[in-house]
């Protein structure tokens, strides 16, 4: 059974998701989790774009072991040299060189002839091979490119020393049958193709990224480029968890396997969702809240009698709970720690467990029962917490029909306790105006999202906000059974991150 390599580009292409801005510490945490997930290659970033991206790639290369660490570069000497410098600490490094293949890109973006693109690609791959033995080569927009030119271009890349050829469907234009035919034809026509790996890189503009990736595997591709939760430019990339579980569940069809530790999939999904501020839709395959939920009476009856009547894979296989974990106010610290271990958080230190246990006990005073999803949410919020310059002491509000909403907020800082009141279009808006008066920080709210953690009238409300402040973009998150309090906590989280400098000023560069 053939091995399909999983090339994760969450930290590079995934970070190009509109509104996403990861700092170096977050990138390292995600990279370490990707190593636990056992991906083959981590595309850690695009070092030439900024000092922050360079530093992140270099630290990941130094601190993360297991996967190959990859850095992106255009067909330019400065890009390649910068990538090589960032990869120096890596036990195994790869430089990913890319150009473009379609006439649209050559004429309107690169403004080069086919011969000029081939020559630049030859020189760039040769230069990359001076630094690393593992070089990947990509031509953007292959599904809208002339076949004869792709044969010449990729043939030149092999001649120069490329070891992996990536065939991107950069704009999500391809259909499964034609994309598979493209992979098959290139493998047949490119001289030396039998000695290299062929890779897929599919975008989801028409909802076909996973289908196209799998079709390419069926046509002989041995590497799939994908992201956690399918995040990325526009409609996103092929979803790693969907590709992996399709290959795992239907080995009878594909005859391939990956080395992914599937029980880490759900935990990885939650981490990326939390750190990027990008919620996972409840109906998302494999990792969505409803992926293993059954509401229909017929379905419930079936799974009670035999799980496989309506489940083609078990929740435990992807690191989820088969049933609801119930914890309440009478649960002790030892039981709480055991629950954390069962949920995959056994590595937490005692002081962190103590903080979480206090938050858990506070929550049991508000909820009749606490589920595993509640506990996961508590852990994720605590893990992402930055030094607390601002602490929310209290929030009060008045709102109703035919009256102006008013909110009073009290914040504690290292210089004292401050209280302000403000009005707004609603209680949340009033709370935010009051917080801004205390902090005196210019903030523009760009996105506000709220979701229920679990179900029931006493379910936790999880609020995620994205703000901009003086050119910086920051995500905040709050958790409470009171959605107005959760909204306030999310905004205070933003204030603390701004105070700690947790933001990025420049957006990532758009690439394959």
C-alpha cells in the first residue's frame, strides 16, 4: 500500500486567510502540534516577506523535530538565500520554489515570456539545491495553463534538481476528472518524472479541493498539500482532516495510507481555530460539532443498537469523545485532572491545572452540568491567555424595548481600578464603548461572532472578535454563560494582546 505524504501549509497558505494574523509563539505551538499529528512536511512560512516570518521559520526549524521543515521562495536569488538562512537549524529542510504557469499570470503578473520563466526557474532550482537536497517546484495556476509549456517548465525543474513537482489548482478551477488527467499526462510526458514526487495543491473555490486532491492521488500523486480546517486564501485549501480520513476510511478504493496520528486531528483543529479566530462550522466533516451527532430518532435508534449503522468511522479515531462527558460541582481536583488527561491535556503543569480547576468550579455554579466541550473551551482560552494588563472586575448593563442601552464596566490594572459607563446601540456596543473609555486605545471592531459551546439554555457562549488598532490586527476570545460578559471578556482579551504587542502589521503575501 503506497504512502501519501501530507504537506501541511497551515502556517503559510492558511495564514493567508483574510483576517488571520499569527504571532511567532502561536506558529511554534501549532508547528509542535503538527509534529504530534505526524505530518510529513510543515511549510512554515515565506521568509523573505518580513522579519517576523523569517524569525518564525527559523525558530520552527530549530525547535520542531520530526517533519521536514519547508520555506517558500519565488524564483529570485534573494528569496532563496533568505529561505536557506531560515532553514539552517532544521534537521531536514526543504525549499519550495514557485513561479506561474498560465498565460494570464505570465502576461499580467510576471510580465515575462515562457522562455524567461523557464530560465529563471532553472537558475532558482539550481541555487536552492546548493543549500538543500530537497527542493520542491510549483507553477501557479496549472489548471489554466498550456500543457506543452508545463511539460517544458517542469522538465527544466527536474533537470535543475527538483525532487518534488507540485501541480497547483491555485484558483480552484479544475474538475476531478480533468485534474487527475493533468497529473497523469504530466507524469507520462515530463522527462525524468519517474524519479520525483508529484504533489497536489488545491483550492476550494468550487468546493472541490478535497475531491481534486483525492483524484490526483488516484492518478499517481504521492503528496497532498492541505491545511487544518481547510483554511486559506478565498474559499480555502483542501482540508487535511478530510483528505486523511477519506484515505483512511476508504483504503479499499484508494489503496494508499498516510502516517498521520489521526487521534490528534480534533485537538489540532481546535487549536488552529482558536489561534486564528476562525470558527469551525458545526457541519464541517470530521471535526465539526455535528460530525458525530445524531438528532433524528431513527438515527439515534440505529447507533444505539450498532454504531456502524450511521457512522462510517468512530469519533475516537479522530480524537473525539464518543459520548458526552459530564462533570459537576461535586467533582474533585483528581477527577478533573483525570478528565483533562482523557481529553489529551495530560501535559499541563500543576499551576495551570489549578487555574483551570477554579474556572471549572466557577462554571459549575452557573451550569447544571459541564461537558467535555466546556472543558476543552476552558483549556483553550487559558492556553491562549497573555499577561493580564487588564482584568474585568464587573460588567453591568440595562437594556430593553424603547430605552437606550447603558453599560457600566470596572477594570483592574496595575495602577488601580477604573469604572466607566457608556451608551450604545445595544448592551454589547455599550460595554465596548465603556471599555474603550477606560483603556484609551483606538480600536475599530472588524468582526464579531458568537457561538454556543454545547447545547441547552445554560450553554457557554463563546465570543470571538477581530479588531484593528493603529495598523495592527488582533483576535480576542471570551467565554461565559452570559453572552454580554463573554463579549466583554473577548474585548478585554484584545486589550491585553494589544498591550503585550501580540499583533502583526503587514498581511501575508498571496502565493499558490
